[in-house]
């Protein structure tokens, strides 16, 4: 049986970007574990469960899973897991990743190890793509240098923060995902004219945002050689 590790933010993960792939992998028979930076339960971004923002059905689905899934309620610390023990490592997005997952050295190691070698795959979604701006290979090069990627674009971020990079909740963005990833040498294309954006480059899969979560999960399953259920 294939298995996957989800690395989820304690500072605000985007509901759809975690729950949609999680449930799709469950349905396909993939065994899933959940980890967070410290081992504390992940925290869902309130905006991602606002019915006015995402619709009632999705909000209810995310809230139900967030509140009852044993894996989300009792995650392990990323300091205790090894990418080599998993067929895939998944990094759901959400603005919260910018304050914990993306700059965490253990998260960087998990991503680099998942992409290195002949086995293993990484799926990185939305704001978690910012992790690529901080991840280096063993030889000191940026992991994303020369790779094709998608992720949360500046054009969308401009509609969220004010002129001082402040969000509605008062938090200041420490960086913008697109800028950091391009600076690390990525070939960036968020495919803004497309309904969804999922990019594969070797063992690295990236996805643009919430609306690409389902397509990202299907892509990951295909890369693992697993047929998705309808």
C-alpha cells in the first residue's frame, strides 16, 4: 500500500488544500500520516471555512474533517519523520505556512529528501510553494533552480494585503511566494488564464491554489501509479 505524509501548518492551513487531497488519497487507498512543525494540531484558516468565501458544502466538509479526523487531531512532529519512509510528502498551503512550515529546517529537509533520488514524490500547494524559496540540495544549490513550478501568484496576493503588506487579521507578510521562488531560480508560470494549474517537474509537483487542489491530488495519484476513484 502506498503511503503519504502531510505536513500541515499550525498557523493557518487553507482547508480545501489539505482536506481535498487528504480525502482523495484516502479514497484511493493511500495510507496518510499528518505532521506539523511541533506536533501540535494544525489550525485551519478561518477564511477557508467561511461559507461566504468558499460555499456552505465545502466549509462544512472541511470543518467536519478538521474537527474529527484523528490524524489532524493528533499529528506527529516533523522532527520525528523521514521522507524515505513515504512514497509522497504533501505540503498543503495557506498563509500560515509562511510563518512556520516554509522556513522550518526540518520541513526543508523533508522536501529535499522527497525530491532527491529515484524514489519519492513531493506535492507542494499554493503558499507552501514558498518553501522552495528556502530549500537547498546537499550541494548547496536551490532545489527549485531550473525547475518548472506554479504557486500562489503576486497578482492574487495584491488583492489580499494592503500597501504595507498587512492582511485583514493584522499579520504582515514576511515575503511573497512568487518573488522568493523566482529568486531561487524557478521557471515560474501560475497559468493565470487557466482554471487550474498543476506543474510536474521530475519528482516535484506544484499546484497554484485552492481551486487546483483536486487536480493536484489526481496528479499525485497518477505519479504514484494509483487509479483515482470517481
